[in-house]
């Protein structure tokens, strides 16, 4: 059963509809035919029919409009058709059961059979419509509340992303490495020192100016990531190489969550040895609607302490955006993370 349906609320609603309808039927029949026993039997018939139909509708909702089916053409129309067909079958079953238990005959046998059955089908269709409308209201209210909660969670995750950026900016290791690299570069190569300082300034400025952004153009995300990559390439030299293979159309018109690529690059540098004899190659490429980040594995014997917040935060943001989860693939030679390209 789909997790998208508020099953507990729907079950409670089903019992409330069933009991309310049965009670009204009992009171009405008691007033009309003035036979308590027959009125009670009819009320039990209503209970069986309404219970079966309301729970059948939950099952059919999951089959035709669940997460995997919701995007299919005419999914909702198919549900309605199936529900009313099931309603008639359910009525025939309950009616047959009732006549067998009470040893009575079906009403309407004779010249008025068509009229009697037409009215019966109309009545059960009205009851089924009532069930569907009330169930839809419960689902609508559930989805509205769920959407509001997820929006709040997404905003919280965006704020957490901003906090991660700010923590990285003032992280002692990050600042220590950046300042040490600048100091070293200015002593041996003034131009490289200036280049490094430009990339550092761009990186810090972009991280601050985009801190309220949920998703961003791949163009902007790549620029942000490239400033970080170029800083590290200046620092590590020939020990670090990278390549980018994403079409210009995708770069200009498609989206990624902000601050999604840089943490993946940082993880590569954090967990692998980099030497000129054994360089790290990072490949960023487009693959059938995804961006993959792949590197050759050269795991360090000593690993820096990692909180894992970057990847978990990114995975949670994809979940709240109702997108596919990030995928991680690793073997003895390569490590790959794939993230879905987003549409606005």
C-alpha cells in the first residue's frame, strides 16, 4: 500500500461513514416500515456494503493513483470507472448474501424489475460518490499539511546548507590551507597567488549571495564548483586533474540544487591521496538526465574526520523536492555519485 495515502485517517473516515449511514438507514426504515427486525437487517446490509466499498476505494486509489501510477494518463478517470464497477459488483454480492441469509427473494422481480434495479444502482452510486468525495477531502487535507511540512523542512535544509557554507568558510582547516597556499604562492609565483585569491573571493562571494537559493542553473553551480576546483588545482598542481562533459544546452537551461557539486569534490580530496606520481582525476559528466561525479580511488590510510552532513543534506533536499535519491557506486577502482538534473 502506498505511503502517499493517509491510511489511518481514511480508515477512521470509513468507519464513521459506515456507522452514520447505517444509523440513518435504520431510523428511516423504522419510521417507514415500523419493523425493528427488518430495519436492523437492512442496516446490517448497509454496514457490509459501505465497509466493503470504502475499503475497496482505498485499494483502488493506491492501484490507480499511487506515486508510481499518478503520472499515467487518465489515472484518475480509471479509478472512478473501476470504483463504480466495483460498487455494482459489491452491491450484487451483498444483496445475494442478504437474500441467502434471510431466505428472501430479490425485489423487483416481474414487470418492474428494470425500474427497481435502476433505482438501486442509482442509490448505491450516490453512496459511492459520497464516499469518494469525503475520501478525496481527507487526502487533499493530508497532502496540504504534508506539503506545508515539507516546505518548512526544505527551508530548514536551505538554511542548513547556508550554515554549512558559512562553517566551511570559517573552518580552521579551510582558512589555514587557503592562507598557507596564498602565502606560499606569493613567495614563488605572484601570478598564481593572484589567481588563487580571485577564485577564493569568487567562491566566498557566491556562497554568501546564493544562501537562500534552493536550486540554481547548472551554469551557476559549475562556476561555483570551478572556483573551488581551480583553487585546489593551484594548491595540488599536477596531482589533481578534472574534466567536465555537460552539454551547453543543459548548462544554460537545466538546474541542480545549490551547493550540490562542491561537497562531492571536497569528499574526493578529503578521502584520497594526491601525488604527481598518482594523480586524482575527477570527471563531471552528464548521463541520461543525471550529473555524475567520478574519481579514481586512492584511499588514504588516515582519513580526516567527516560528519557526513554534506551528502546527507543533499539527499534530504532531493527527497523534499520529490526527486530521485542520489546514487552512490563504488568498486575497487572508481567512486561515483549521481545526482538528478532538475527541471524548474
